[in-house]
């Protein structure tokens, strides 16, 4: 029953975020490589799809994190491409639709590691994809926006307790996981000040229906089983997965887009991050969509704004 509740929520969010009714027909304007395996973990393969313009490539790459409610599925790739990535491919960008692992099986700290692995994989294979690994941008919506910000502001290193099923000396993991620009639609940014100061949203309150994404476990070294965190440890993880607590002056230029009627992720989440980035001198911009809730039907203008943002910071 619990899984079905989360699955229903994830489908609802995915519908809002990705849209419907997309054809898989190959275009004459771009090539499409499906199911590129960028990592293996827990007996499963993590994949991404790669879209390359057949002409006019500008040598830069953009990564879209396919995730809504920290739930990801390959079924979201083509809707995400048609709605968010195709306009960027037409501008000359090579686009990567990255599918990380999902709740309820995995938690946010584990999913964050997947995105980092994906960025490292793309950087390692940059020559293969005809891009400059120093000109990568990343973006997403809702949970995908949160994961994009985590990547841009924190660029996590491989976690010693969360090893991928690759050789210990895998050269991919020697690549930095940094990006040059980031954009995010209506992202969570601070789980301890969610909507208002002091509001804890670590799988509670507004985000109570997403509890499994926050239920991180540690290994008991004696019993060799997963056990819950202490209250102090849970707080430490909450800080670790809140992008606002990673802000520093060397962060990449950041674009945020948010509806001012959003009840699932209050616009306050973008506003406080903008203020924090401004304080350290990072280029940042907030586009407010008046009257919009958590997503809106026509996002073409906002996608164009993301294209302009990446043009400004990624094109030579």
C-alpha cells in the first residue's frame, strides 16, 4: 500500500512536470542514443539518453535531471526532452536526460550521488560526445531542480559507504562533478526553513507524503544491518541535502524560476537562496511566474529564459 501511494504521487508530479503524448520518432535535426549506462548499483543499471544536434553544435552540454518527487523513470525522458531539452538542442547544445534512482527504494543522499556520478561520466566521455567538459550546465524541476542545485552548489564526492559496482580504480570517479551554470524550476532549497523560518520539512509537514525519500539509514557495524539515524545524525543529513547550506562564492551562475502560488514548494525557498547567493557575489536571477502553482501548462517562455542563461555562461 505504501509503495502504491508513493507511485501515485510520483505519477501525478511527473504528469505536471513532464507533460503527455510525446512521439518517439527520430528527428532529422538530432540523433538520439537511448539507455546509456552511466553507473550500476544494487544490481540495477542507471541510464541516461543523449541528444546531439546533427548540425550547428556549439560544443556545450546541458543535463536535465529527470526527477519529480525524487522519483525517476525512463518513461519521463521523452516528455522531458520535448518540453525542456529540444529547444536547447535546436540552439546547438548536446543534451543529456539523466535518470537517477528513485524513492521509496533509495533516499535523497543516495540519489544525489547518482547525479554526481552522471556528471562525472559525461565529463569523462566529453570527447566522445563532442563537447567541452568545462562547459556543462544542469537543470531540472521540483526534485530535479533540487538535485541540480545540489550538484552545482555542493558537487558531492563519491561517498565511501555508497559504492557503485565498478572497479575501485574507475577513472570516471576521478573526474570532478562540477558544472558551469545551473537553472531550477521551483526547487526545495532549505528543509529546515521550509516556507517559513524554523519549519522542518524532512519528510514531514508539507512533504509528509515523501517521507521515504528522507529515511536515510546507516549500517550497524556489529549487526551488519541498516538502522535509523539518531536525531543528531538526521539533522546532519538534513543540512547535507539542503542546497542553501552549501553556498559559497565560487558557485556557478544560478537561475531560479518559481510560481508565487506554489503550495508544495513555497516561493520562499527560491527567495532565500537568491539572498544567500547575492551575499557571496554569485550571479543569480529569480523569474517569478505570477499566479502559478507547482508547474504550469506552457513553460516555453521559461525554457527560452534557461536557454538564454546557458548561452550567456556556457557558449564561447
